[in-house]
């Protein structure tokens, strides 16, 4: 090794000020991303205003009818609505093996509840949840399978609840005239049987879909089997799935009691469970429309005056949609702004 000095002084290290500025294209992309994020954070509030303008008559009539209701029962209904967010967060956590931050998970479900009322078939809620899971480092296949497990468990959990009411409280069962007739039941059974057959035909004819579908099914079965070996997962999964419809039914019962509906609490709860089960297959934003019509018919089938049944449904929608919608949109905008979504 030579000990001779260097021919010249060492070149100084580059300073931060000497670095070349970022290219104009990168700056434009960063500015465009920030602008897009601001627009997305304000978009939910814009949709809220548009929807309020379209459905303003329902909001006004519901508020007028609720003005004569018992405020303490309405407050109880609002508490049941807020507890529904906790139940949804429990089901979401139970449907995925990864541990999620509790506060952010609850906030995401508040935001998902608001998005659920703007898009049909729970698309808005699932989109918000998938985005949240991806931001938490959950892989996309596992996030999508958790959505499928969440939907399946929520649908199956209503069956034991209805059976409990039929066996333990037979007086709560509505008259036969409001139950589906044989033709409707045959149509429902046929749809359930044809769905797997249609999926098999599609996978047989469209070969590119086979591998993704098989990977999805394999991941779903693996995660479902793994989750049901952990009490910390399957207890909130099934417990939250059973609690969610009961909490919504308690909102209906609270509103009906506040308005003086001549029905018992079990009858009001069963009316909502039966109506939501019958109308759940119709894709509508937050179930608005099909469930409302089915619930009005069910309450009327018990002998409730039609005007009073309609007021109960309007009050239920005010407590579960309109009052939580503004804070839900604000939470959604805040989560987007903070890059949680």
C-alpha cells in the first residue's frame, strides 16, 4: 500500500442544497396526488348534500313525526345504533387472523357505515374496509376473503335468531298472511340452488377465472379453519354477527315504543328480523327501500295502523341513516386525509 499523499484534495461531499431538483413530472404527480386526496376527502360530504336534497321530503316528514315521540326511547335507539358500529368492528376483526388497531378499526366501520348508505349491496362498506385492511399491511387475497367470510356469517347468523323467536316466543311470529307464500319460497330455494351451478358453468367456460377462483376458495377455507381454532376470533365473529341484527331490531323497537305502536318488544324485534331477511337479497343502498317496504307490511300485518307503521320506519331510518351519516362522512374524510384509507 502506498503512503504517498494524494495528488489533490478530496472532493467535498455533496450537500443537500447541491442536489438536482426533482423533475417537473414528479412534482406534478405529487401535486396531483395531494389534490386528488383533498377531492376524495370532500367527495363524501358532497354526496351527502346531494342525497339530502333528493330525499328532503322524507327527512322533513320523519323529523315532524318524531317531534311527538318519547325522546328517551329515541335516545335509546340512538345508543343501539352506535353499538352497531362496535358489533361490526367485532365481526371484521373476527374475520381476519391479523390483529388490527381497535380505535382505527372502529373508526373505519363508522366510515364504512356512511359509505354503505350510498352504494348498493354493501359495496361501499366493503370497499372502505378493504382499503383499510390494505393500509394495515393485510394482503389483498386475505382482505377479500375476510369480506366474503364477513358477509357469509352475517347472513347465516339471522337464522338461529329467527328460530329462537319462533320456539321461545311463538306469539311474536307474525300472522301467516305476511309470510312468504309457497311460490315465493320455491323461487328463493331455486335461486339458492342455481347460484352454485351458475358459478360452476362460468368457471368451466371462462378458463382465466379458474386459478384466481381456486386460490380465493383455498385461502378462504384456510383462514376460516384457522379462525375457528382461535376463541379470540370466532367469538367476536359469530357474537358480533348475531348482535348486529339484534341491535338494529332494538332500534326499531325503541322507535315503535316511542311512538306508541301497540306491539310488544319481541314482536317489534321479530318484525325487523323477518323483514330484513326477506328483503336482504334485493341490492339497494344500505337496504333502503326493500327493507322499509317489508317492515311496513310486517307491522301492518300485526294490526298496526299504516300511518303509525310508516312513521316507525321513518324514525328508524332517521336514527340509523341520517343522524349517523354526517359524523360518518366526517370520519371518512378524516381517514382519507390522514391516509388511513
